[in-house]
C-alpha cells in the first residue's frame, strides 16, 4: 500500500461525521436556537410579571421559569429591566396587531356599534391567545423610568384607540353619554380581561359583552 492509498484525515468517516455536525451548526440553526431561547425568556417574564408585578419579578425567577441559569439570560438581554420591557413591547405589539386586523376587516362605512364590536372580539381573542402577556401589559405596575418608554408609548396608543372607539359609540348613541369614556373603556377592558382569563372561549365572551352593551353581536360561531 502506498501513501496515496491511505485516506486523508479529512476524508475519514470520523472526520466526515464531525464535518457534517459542524455544518449543521450553521449560523441559521444557531440563530433559530437563540430565537427559541429568547421566546422562552419572554414567556417566563410574562408569567412572572402577571403573577407578581414588575417590582416583584426577579431575573433569578425568570431564568428558573425558563429552565436556564441566571447567567445565560445576559446573553440575550442586558438586564432584567430590558427583558421586562421587551416582553411588554411584545405583548402590546401583538395586542395592537389583533385590533388593527379586526378593524381593517370592518367596512369603511361601518357603524360605531360594528367597529366597537369588532374591537371587543379582537381584545377577547388577544386575551385568550396571549394570556400572561395581556395581564402584564394591562397591569398597573408598568415601568416608570426611561427603560419603559417604548412600552408606555405602545400602551398609550392601545388605550387611546379604545377611548376613540368608545367616544365614537357615545356620539352615535350606542353607549351612554353620561359616563366618562375612559371609565367605560376601562370597564369594557376589565370585563373582557377577567372573564377571558378565567378560561371562557373568546367568542362567548365577546358575544355576551356585545349583547350586554346592546351592540347586536350576532350569533355564536359553531
């Protein structure tokens, strides 16, 4: 046997297997793993803030809930505050997306009752789908420092959109004009949050509230 007959190291089965594994650990797959870990941390942060509020949530508790060591969190977020803010932003952007989609599906000349009904269905669905995120983003313990500025702006946008819908309904005589629209808004959102988070189907919750408000929500989907 000559030297040329001996397989090169790179061509040996063992090294070929190692090369294959190395190729599988591509930047794309690593990014995907990083995205999954980030999502686990955001979900854990939402659950902790929903239970204990922002002030009562620690980086250790979030890491434990995500099944990670505390030090691993800092590969994805520079601090607890940044992680909590990112979670709040995620929840608010998702809630706004539900609202935007629902209102976009309503005809341009739709009545105030129809528009408010669509928003009610959207929020009930958002609470059902987002669960802990909804509790966290609508809770009273929002960050007060500069780190929470983006989340606060998104939250103001969401509640302002709801205030406009309620005010429009009041102007059309759909809702009473004798109450502050912000109070009516909070009562509607509070009812949706409480009943939806208790596990009732989103369609049932939305239909019941629309009926209670006299919006003519239609029949339950089957």
